[in-house]
C-alpha cells in the first residue's frame, strides 16, 4: 500500500485499492486464500487466466477474484504485520473492511450531492480524459443515469465509441486517474470493493 489518509474521526483508509503485489505476500503465507484467476474466463479475459494475480505486469493492479473470507483474513494479517513492525507510524491499528456507510462517506470525498466521487456529472474532463476506469454498456449507463437530462447523455455518448478509451481493457493500476477530495483513488470504477457486509460491494 501507499499512503493512509484520514476520512473521518479516527477512521483512515488506504489511498488506493489493495494491489496484487501486497496480496501475494499474504497469499504466500495463506495459499488457501489465493485469488482465483480462472474467474477471468467468466469475462472472456483469456489473457488474464492463470497470470493476473502473479505476473509482474499486474503487480500494481487491484487484487480481484477473492472471497469475503479471504479479504477479512487479509485485514487480520495486515493488522498483525503492521502492529509488529518496528517502522510503524501509529501505536496500534486495526485494518478491516469498511461498513457501507463508511465506504460511501470515504468515496464521496465529502461531496454527498455529486454523482461521482470527483464531483460533477461528467465522466471525462474538459480535455476528454477519462476520470475513472469504466466499461459499461450503453444500456447500463442509461439505466444508471436515468436522472440525467437528454443532452447530458449525448455528451457522454462518445464513451461507448471506444470502451478502451481510458487505456485499460479491464483493470488499471491502482493510482490511475484522479483522487477524490480525501485523496482516495478509484472509488468509482476499476474494481468492485468489498464492505463489511458479506455480499455487498461498492464502487
């Protein structure tokens, strides 16, 4: 992980998603919790099958295809490693999955009324650069943004002309795009993020 940022009183979050590199250290000690690369076949991503979780090209991409139990165990492992480290910054910490409310508060960066974590209704900046790693279908996009006016849909329609437009076919590295006002990256897009409620992912 990189930096830890304050998102609420006594609540901190890593500025980016957990990377394959970090998770590999954990899975080396607990191989039963290794990520399941075969799941990529469900998305037709044959190039990721049997290599995404360990290949150096994806070391700083988000870990995916792990179970809730594995994510919870990883948090316990990370807490123990940190609290036993002679270089620790804080006396004692507990890493854990956030509650739904904690995740939403952190993700919106203090901007509750905005559609996206970076603020505003647009998925690209004024130079046409993607503000997140998205790959929705036009139908999903229109359903999710039914509140948006027709001309807004037209403005964003070009997103579907090139679904690789952000430079990532599936995932991108965890520090990609732009952070929200708390300094958190990829709160929307890239990989779904687990909460403390089993089966509930956000982002």
